[in-house]
């Protein structure tokens, strides 16, 4: 199975790969999202480390069970060959109704088939008031005309 666009990346294909990742994560479908990663994918996500696709899927299931109304924007930071760096922000609320905005950076390494073999993520989050939210599209894919992170000043 291959997952285009494939490395080596151009600016256009790197931007496309980032948007496809954002779209996938905004589905909050852990089983579907996990298919973008190699079976032996290695992740560092906050304090969790995974070494298989199944472990990554389980991490995503836990994440989206507690991060309600999750909406994510990713933006290309840099790329070369089979590597992409992104920055991102997402908003969610917990089951008590408290809203949060998380900010992060990810470094991605891709196999020749376009599956992500390594994902290193650093994330910080802060509570926000509901009135401070910036991501208001209906759950799912971010509309093409919605502001990017740079346009939002994030």
C-alpha cells in the first residue's frame, strides 16, 4: 500500500501531505488515521512513546475520547527529501466544558511508500475561555476558506 504524495517532497507535495494529515486528524477516526502510519511507526507524543501502528491508534482513541469537539490546523514549517516539519494548533473542550488551545510542532519521517515511519511531537496547551476560541467550523474537515495559523496570528 502506498500513501501519496510520496517522497522526495516538493513544496507543493509537502503542503498537500500536511493538509491530508490535518484532514485525517479532523475526522477523529483513529482507525482511519492510523492507516497513514507504517506498521512499525515510532511516535513520541508528549510523554507517550509508541512503536507500532496499533499503539498509535490506541493513543489516538484515548486522545479523542477526552478531547471533545477537537479542531486542528496544521501548517508546513520545513521539508527536505523524506522529512516534513509542521507547526499546529488545535482547540477542544474537556467533559467539564473547559476549553483548551494546544500548540505544537511535529517532525515527520516518511518511508518510500509515503507512510509515516516516525512522528515526534512537542505540545503545550493552555485553558482558554469559550469566547477566546478561533476554530468554529463544523466538526470535520477545515473549510478551504478558513484562516490558517499564520492568518490567525498563531
